[in-house]
């Protein structure tokens, strides 16, 4: 698995004015077909904001790079890309994220180059340490009914959930000045 990590693909695409409905329909077909491929974990669509009325951001997740490559090289995807050319202003941008950088994305600034690895490691290590210190305060009676290995597994899942959905999105925004000094 080390050489075949989970991957996130970040796609930015500008749609031609007046072609939004057709693009939305095509996007539904693309996601529906991608979902039939082995390793598919899901997709998220971020529709145009007030600042950029034509730019869509689509995020695909696969549990292995190998499975993403199968999807990318499929004739179905190639067909969809050909159809998309008629509906979009340009080729779009595609970024593949495979590591810590998936926690360090700014929704308002999609497609940014990830921060330096040492910064991601430093922040991730500190945050996991702090979360684990707080979790150590959880009364032992709450987890005591479980075997030690299950207790550890529960605490790990709580840490990952907090990191992914609560802490890292907020911390990335708060520390954007340091993580992305060229903004």
C-alpha cells in the first residue's frame, strides 16, 4: 500500500456561459460512471461562487493510485473529456494529492501548491499531540468496557475525524499566512 496510496484529485474547470445546465448533466454522468470503478470513494462538487461565476471544482477520491489511473485511462472518461471540451473555456487544472496535503487545502483558493512538507508535518504532529492529550482526559469508564486494542482504535478514529472535519480546515485558514506565504 505504501507505493499505492489513497489519492484525491482536485479538478478546476471553467464552464462556457450558457452551458452550465449541460455541464451539470455531464458531471452527473461522469460521477455516476466513476462510482462504478474499483476503489472509488466519492466525489464532491463545489459550484461557482459569486467571485467566479463559471468555475467548478470537483474532487474525486480513490483508495489507491492504481484505481485512479484505471479511471483516468478508461475510454469512458476519455469520452467525457471530449464532451466537456464543448462546454468549457479551457482544459482546466488537475491536481493529484496523495498525502498530508489533503488536510491543507483552502476552499477559497483551490489549486494552490501544497505547503512545504516540514510545515505540514510540524502542524499535524502538534495537533495530533494536543488532540490526544485532550482525549486522554476521557473518563476511562467510558472506554473501559472495551479491550485495550478497541479503545485505541476508537481514539484513533476520533482523532482522524477531528483532524479532517474540525481542526485542520480551521487551522489551515488561521495559519494560511505561514503555510502559504506568497498569497
